C-alpha cells in the first residue's frame, strides 16, 4: 500500500425530498446564483420548479444558463464564464448529471482566470497545470453516473476540434451535493444503463493496479462492483422503486470521490480511449466504456493475470478450475459483456453503428498531451489502435 493524503470537502445531503434544502445550503456562499442545467428533463419532472422555489425562499437571485448536452461543450463553458464575470455570480449551482456538473466546474474556475488565460488551451490541453481558485459550486444530482458531485474531475469537449479532455483539482470539488434518488425515477432506461456502466468503470479503473497489498480497497471495490451488478437490472425493471435508485446513486458517489483509490495507482486508459470515441461520434460515455473496457481487458490481462483471476472469481463468481487461469479470466470478461448486453448497451463498435475508419487517428489523438496512456500497462498509439480493433 502506498502513502496517501485524502481530502474531500463535499457535504452530501442524501435522501427523499432533500431538494427543499437547496436554498439553505446555497445561501451560505452569497446572494447571486448561476443555475446551470441541461435540457428539458428537469422542467418535466418538477426538479426545476422545486429548486427555484427553494432558492427563492432563501432570498437568492438566480441567473439561469441551460443547454448542457452529453459530452459538455466548450462553447457553453465559455458563455458561462462570460455570464459569471458580467453578473458577479457568487455561486454556481449545477442541476443535472455529470455533464452539467463538469461544465459547471469549468465555468467555476474559468470565471476567476485572468483574461490572458483560457480554460481550454491553458488547462484542459496541458499535462502540467494548477487550478488556484474557483467560484463555489453546489450540485443537485439527478443522474447517478459520473460521480462528479464530489470528485476532483471535469471533462469537456471542444466541439470545434473534436477533442475531449479532463482536468483534476481539489479546487473544483463541489461544496455540497443534494442527492434525492426520487429524481431518478423518470430517467430513460438507456440513460440509467449508461450511468451504471460509468459507475462500474470508475470502480474497475481503480481496481486494476500494479500496486500490491491494498486488500481493504480491493474488497471495497469488489463489493461496490457487485452492488452495481445486483441493482442496475432492478432499476431498469422497477424504475420508480426507491431502493434500487438509492443504491446506484450512493455507489456512484463512492466510486469516484477518490476514497477507493487511496494507497494505489489506478489505470484510466479505458476512460482516455473512450474520450476519443465520444469526441468523434458523440456516443454516450457509459456506452463507449461498455465497448472499450472489455477490449482493454483482453489486451492487457497477461500483465498481471492473477489480478484478473481475482476479479473474475470475486466479482463474477467464476468457478472454473483455477489452474486454467486464462479460461477464468475470459469467463469473467464474458460475464461483464453479458451484463452490459442485459442493460441494453453495446459491447462492440458495430453494435453502436460505429465504423473503423478513424481508429488510427483516434489512437494518435489520445496521446496529444501524454506520452502514453494507462498505468496497469503503458499504452502507445499502436496499443490503443489494437484495443480499438479488438472492440470491433
């Protein structure tokens, strides 16, 4: 186990009808709020009205900026930065899922940058950066998936350049997150499935490490993975059952608040490879991960076959003879793919209607900022292209 330093300041307000507390928590950070959200779903399910009512009761002035789409766009981030500077915003309140929160994080630190700096060129496209300050950020989470409600990360797409990139900083961790599983009842089945895939991927990225003797984190990660596998199908069958929604929502937060990667080094190549897919084809992130992750596993498992045997037996209950390690590993990967299929997700590029013409280009673009991807096995452009071809 490696040395570590853990910090996460997000206050979690979890449970039924907690949206009514939004105004009280927001008022701690000022009087003027930028309300950042996506499309019309929060209008239809009543979340927008509930949030506005709570903010109004707290005496807050609200400036609304909607329009966030999956794989959040840099152009809207820049619009939000301009609004914050013009309106002297005190707090940004993100109401939605990971895309909304990631967009809000970019706005939060971009709003305090000097005019000589740009969020994209000086941060998202740099390997070496330091985010020194950001506007306070609060969250009303409506889609469990990205875990962005208490994470250090923000992922943004530059639609003009066809690139999707991330930044990470403790400075942009939200101050609070309102989490009411009831807001998930009206989520489309495909969105629920993509969210479950994203949560599972965050756990697997941390699980596949070359660091030895971190048994507690292994067990916690395995338990969380099993929780997603057990509850996601039920959430699809009974979308208005609080129990299943609550399990997925809380697991999504734990999966990505950085607690479960302490004392170890995760991989993250699958996420970086998927970013190229979703930047090029605008595929949902969770769907892209369902395609990439099994292919990555098939390519790298020999790096530490015993870890993959452990994954297959502890997470997927594979019970083949353990002296045939390759069969155990392949059975585990097959059960992962079967889980994705049962959720209605693609596991091949062809399943999603994606061609193979851009694979070499995507492999090279993935390395624009970094010399290689991943930590479990370092991947160059040739490796990345081979993984994408395995995903066909």
